[in-house]
C-alpha cells in the first residue's frame, strides 16, 4: 500500500546511476524535460504525465510515444495536455523493437477516448528529440518511462546526443534481489533488450529507477478513486484506470516515481 512515509522512503532511495549524472540541487529555474512514454498500457504513465503538467518548475518541451499503437498513445497524451491547458509538441515514435518481435501491441486505455482522433507528424519523433536537445545543450533532462527503442535510435543516429543531455532519467531495470513477480527482469528493459543495451552502454549521465524500488509503491482501486477525485487531470486518469483495474488489483507508481525524483 502506498503511504506518505513509504513514498518518501522509496523516493529517497539511491537510484542506480552510471556516467556522471548530476546531483539534484534546489533551483528556481524551470527544468527542461523531454518525456518518452508508452502511455496507454500501464496507467502509471498517465499519472507521471499529469504530474509533469502540473509541476510549476517543469518546462515540458515535448512528448514522444513509443512501442505499438504509438498514434493512439499520442492521442492519450494530447487529451491530458489539452485538459491542462498546455500546447505541448507531441510525436508518435517507433512502434517495433530494434530486433525482436513486438510484445506490446496496443494501448488499452485508448478505448476510453472519445471524439475524432488527432493527427500528428509522422516519422519525426527522433528528429524532434535530436533538434530539441541540440538547441538546449546540457540543459535537457530526457525522462524515459517506456521501452527504450526511441532513445537507442536517437543515440545511434547522433552519437553526440548522450553527451549533450543534462541527464537521462529512466524507469527501467532491476538492480537488487528485492522480490517481484518477474524475478530478475523488468518490462521496459525486456520489450526491446537490444535498445536497452545501447542505452546503458552509451555513456549518457543516467539515473535509473528500477522495479525493485518502484514495486513498493502501490494503491488499490478504492485508494486511487479517493485520491484522484477532485483533480481535473487525475479524474481523466481515473476514467482510464477502469480498464487497468479489470485485470489488476493494484496501481504501482513506477513512472511517477521516476518523474518525481
């Protein structure tokens, strides 16, 4: 169960870090963020995006979606951005893993969308990320909370990008023997393992929040309903969560922890 004490304790846990990831320091300057997400599968992506949209010192420069059904995932992003009154660039990204077959074909929460689907720029997600990072050298935090296909493709297409980022923050991997239902594996890492290997060997300043930490933060459906009601964005997420809770008994706060940390 998620408690305030448990959340703070987990958030304070030291993440797995490689490269020269900078320490977080208090600042009044808005943090420039690019979000790469597989929103629409696990409902926690939508919670993470809602947090970023509401965070006063977050300058969300754009959102890219990744893995199967990327356009529907982009429509989910747009729904939340419009509800927040934010005009955020949104780009559907790569739908298939670099080598293996796709294991994540659809965005289940998109079934809750109403109205006419929006159109988005096609095939431009990687160029958008590259251009944005090059225009803001050393200033952009890239937050990746889905499989790492877009990120690996970005790094391979422009090998300087890992060194032009302020840092890469990910929800992915597992770095201790803390028990989880999937043993030593973690979903974002294994959906595209070749992309994961590219990212972790790139030399990018990296903070990784693993399943062994995020698995400890969860809410029941009743807790989610109680906490989310009354918040404009989270009430949308609450509606989407009805699909998630058809097959799950808990919402785990994997991606929101990475976003908040």
